């Protein structure tokens, strides 16, 4: 059976990453992100939120509870308004879609490695036990 080096595996992972970067999900993400940066209303709101967040950190540091509550309420209100803008919703959905794709790939790799280990040791895929575990559990002590 062939043995692979870490470098070869990392090389294949990079090939896989390039493939993922050329999927519809990633393409949509890039377009959505570009639209966000081009949208003046969205950019302005993001700048406002960032400014208020800095203010909030300072207010928290100096223990200004009332002012902090008001600032956090403004942030929440702006974030809610921002989230209602279609281009922002599309961007957030595209992030979810790309993350789902990455999770599916990670899961497929992890599950396949586990299955290969179980099978190559003569184990049982249904119980998820490797051959070594099955041999040890059948021994009487």
C-alpha cells in the first residue's frame, strides 16, 4: 500500500482548496462582498457601528453604565437595520454557504480517514471499532 508524506497531502489539500475557490458558492461570496464594499449606505453604517463599538469599549472601561446601555442600543438598532438590507442578507447567506461547503469537505475527509483505518485493521464499520479494539475486547482477563 502506498505511503504519502505530509508534504504530498498538504499539496493535495491546496489543490482541493483551489477547486473550492472556483465553486459557485465562493464566486457568489466574492460578488456579494464586492457589492457590500460598493454600497455607500452599507459602508457608512458599518463605519458608524465600528465607531460606536469603540465608544462602547471606552464607556465600559470608565464604568459609564447608562451611556453604555444607550450606545449598545444604538449599535443593536443599526445592526438590525443593516441586516435588513438585501445585499447584506445575500452576503451573510453566501458566508453560510461557503462555511457549509468547508464543513462538508472536512467531514468527508474525517469520516473517510476513520473508515479507512477501521477497514484496514479488519474492524467493523457498523460498530465503528478497529480490528485492534475488537481483538482486545475479545480477550478474557
